[in-house]
C-alpha cells in the first residue's frame, strides 16, 4: 500500500466521527478522491498525518471547520457559466415549458453562492417577461447560502456576463456587485442535503451541475432517481458537462439536448 494514505481504520473512523460532527456522510463520495481532498487540506493546514487530532481541531475551531467543509463541497460557479448551454435553456427549454404552464417551478440544486439561480432569473426576466416563475436554490453549505441570500458578488463571478446585464440587474458597491431587489423577489435559498433530505415535488426544471462529480455510482443513482421523481412529466433535468445519464433509461429521462434530460 502507498505510504501517502493514513491507515484505513483511521479513515473509516474519521468518516464516522465527521458525520456525527457535520451531518455530511463522506461514504457517499468516492473514497480515493475524498482522501486526496482531505489529505491536501490537512497538509496545507499543517495537520500532517493524524486524522484524530485533525478531527479534534475541526470541532474546536469554527474557522477551520468552515474552510474544510467548503473545501470538501467546493463548487466553481459563475454567472452564465457555459454560456452556450444557457442559450439552449433560453431558446429551446424554457419556450417549451412556458407553452404548457402559466407558473414554472425551477430548482438550482447544489446552488453554491447562488450564481446559477440568479442566472436563471435573469434569463426569465429578459426573455420571458410575462411568465410567472419561482426559483429555489439549495446547498449543504450554510456559508455560501448566506452569500446567495445577500446577493453580493466579486467581479470574477462575471467573466461570462454581458455588460448590459450587469448594469441592468446589479449595482456596484465597494468593488462588489449587488443583485437588485427586483431580481430577488422570485428566488428563495435554503439549506438542503441532496443525499439524505427528502425532495419537494412538482418541479418543471432542475439544474444540478458539477455537484455529483465526486459521488459514488450508488449515490448518483439514488440522486438521479430522486430528481426524476420530483420532476413533473415533461420537466427537465440539466446536468453538468462531466455528467451524463447513459444507462439510466429506467428513470424515464430522455436527452432533448446535450446535458438536458426530459422526464417522459
């Protein structure tokens, strides 16, 4: 065995104790990737090779705990990330959905600091001004949810955002961009664990992108089944560009465009 990894019993105990501490069950994630992430974090924070003392430090030091939690559930997002896919959302997905519904229910699952949820709202406001909608954003990390509720962002978040959108929906304050209140009114954010919490029903559209990348296959299967169950017939699941649902026909989700799957 490689010397790089701490012995297996210690890891299993760490997973169990961390679950008790945080409510996050690392068994849902691929073990090698998770170990690598944990060990990277321990090395950069000078906790070398001892899970037990690291866990003690986590339970004593809220700053360390928050940084570690964020490191484990890291989520790179920005507004209009993968802009071509948002073009499909705007030109193909939403027009089909609004044809049949007077009120759309959308969900940004694993929403991180809310960029994706606000992106959806901007597209709805810009291109479907008469459509009624509400958007839920959910994440396991309460720190990023605070930022989402606040709606305050760094200019780095807008690398893919057209200038006129920035001016219309944000105000610049102290070198940060603040979402205007009229964009916030149809959006709500809440803490939610995708793997263990129950799902609301009746969604017309669910985006879950680059959230499941480290999940085990079993955890992914469970998650996609829960998503399929919570979509209305004809509803759409939007997955990340590293994720595909090959061999998941039993869920009744059929591709309608790259990374967009419709419930039959």
